[in-house]
C-alpha cells in the first residue's frame, strides 16, 4: 500500500501516518521524555566516547526515539527521509558554495593578505586585537579550524616580532574565528538551525555580527588578562604553506568576503517592503542577494584574485571543496531527520503542558545547546540537535514569531560556544599549532569560550527586551 494514501501533513509540513494520530495523543509525557533523553544520550555517547560519525549517531537516535514511543518502522523511515530531504533542499547549495569559497580563499593566500593588512592598520603593539579582528573577518567564510591553521604561521611570526605571549596571541585569534563560526551563516551549525526553524539568512547575518562582536571582544579581553599569568614560550616553527600563485591585492582579497554579505544584507532589507511593487533595479538585488547566488559571486571574485589558473589546480580545489562539504551535509541531513522524528512525536506539545517554558524564553535554547556542546564537543552537532528539539517548543517558549525565532537561533549559537574543551577538535587544533599544553588551554581558551557564551546570552537578552 502506498503510504501517501494513509498519510497527511502535520503543522511542521512532514508527512506522517494518520494511523499514528491516536497514539500521539495517548503517549505519556514520561514515555516521550525518557526516549528523548535516551536519544540525546546515544548521540553524545557515540560521538564523544566511541568516536562514531555524527551521521550514524543521529540516524540511530532517530530509530531509538521513534521505536521507543511506538512509531511503526515504515513511518520512521518515511519521516526521516523527508526530514533529510527538506534540510538538503534549504541548505545543500549554501553549504557546498560556502565551503568552496573558504577553500579558494585559503589557496590564493587571501586570508594572509587580509591579516597582514589589518595588522598594519592597527599596529604591532595591538597585535592580539589585530589577530582577533582578523579571525573575525577571515572566519566569515572559512571554518574556524581551517582559518586557524592557515593563520597560525603569521600568528607565530608576530609572537616573535612583538614578544607577546603565544597564549595571548593564539587565544585572541582562536576566539575571533570561533565567534563567527557559531553565530553567522554559512557556517553549517547556525545555517542548519536557521533553515530548520525558519529564520531569514540576511537578518541572521546582520544580527549575528552584532552579537558576535561583543563575544569576540570578551574572548580577546580574557586572553590578554589570563594569558599574562602563563609563562611565555617560544612558538615552534610551522611548515610554510606553499602557494602556487602570487598573493592577491588587498582589495581582491576582501571582496569575496564582503560582497556576498552586502548582497544578502541588501536583499534582507528589501524584503521588509512586502506587498509593495519593487522596481526592476531592486529585483536585481533580490536575485543577487539570494545566499546561493551571493556565495557563487563570492567564489567567482575569489578566483579572479589570481590572474592565471592551472586547470588541474582548479579541479583539485573544487574536488576538495565538494568532499569537505559532503561530510558536513550528511550530518546536517541526519539532524533534519532527527528533528522530523521529534516533530512526529509532538514532544513540544508534551513539554509545554508539563513545564512553564514561557518563563524561560531564550534561556532554554541556550542551556540545552550548551549542555550538548559541553558533553559531546561539536558545536555543529550541538546546535543541529538542539534546533530539532527547540522547533516544536517555540510556541511554549513565547518565541513563535519571526523575531522570536531569530533570537532562539542566536541563543543556541551562544550555547554552541559553551564550552570548548578536550572533546572539541578545534581545541586540539589550537593546542597543536600553537604548541600549548593542556593546562594553559583550559585556563585561558576554555574559560574564554564560557565567557563568550555568557556574553552572547546577555546580548541576546538585551535584544529581546528591545525587539519583543
């Protein structure tokens, strides 16, 4: 029998078996909560302890939760397929193109050009602040771990020239990269949360930058304060990255990062004028400001930064980007599948009847994501998992408006910062490429991520008082 003949769509747009409707109204709160906690526990256990890829952990959690609350196997399979497909439809191109932009910027040396320019403008005496700002800008299109690896050689060179402690310089750079990684698309975690919850990317980028700047400054301030107590060590030599091309100009280095952000922002502001006739020239910006088109324009600008390209190099770069994006996409897709299962169980309805969530507001998304991040290490997995749980709870939290959804995503972004320690791959990237020991990393970097998360929560709370 075709399942569509006995299925209908729930309020989340997911096809569900009509025959399960009676069950969902009779399942107890305790039953739903037990298997929800069990599903989250399995994700944490498999990813953090057994080092199993997050895709398989999330997929297993789908079946644990679904079977635990009594969903038929056929319905679980159908719902997970649709959850996977829906998130791919909204985010697939964005993740692939965003990853490609980052790979091309790394290869051309644009990231180092931007870093050197910022350092000259700010001055060597303020080298830690320069590296923090560099991390913020470079981190917009590039993943934090890749950005740190690319800039680590410059960071160590500045340590030798200025005599500033390597822990101060390293954590300043790391927190600058980290602030945008957790709060601004096209980074996969926050992009997936925005896609799942239904937040406009342009508005999220603008608001995310406003929230990320205080977080970056807190990370920098703590690095300068706490790093002074750590004995300065001569940084180890880092292998030089051999670029096959001449480094581009400052203008051509910045354009691939700034132009997509500007285009997406313009479209977001134009979209506010709903119901009005948009002139032809504005329609051009509406098309160019689509995140997919804007990122594609950024990639073209990144390629134009170098006058000549070897076709073999171009092919390798695009292959590297596609392979890197593929690993991210399967995690995001599995997160969408897990969210679809949770929606089918109507966990939000159960929780809202049992707990006064409205009194918690933006605090609950932050706390949930922070617990997941601290337990299993990955900011991406934490925010994707949290968004799956938060989506059906938005009405109960009093966040079921456009502004409320935006604040919920920013709150989860702050939670996904809190806190980074030994189970986080980025933690070890910083330690390895900076030559820092565990004690110094925990005292300075880990505490910095905690303070960054709390600052993000504070700023989001202030925004909620103004906007809601």
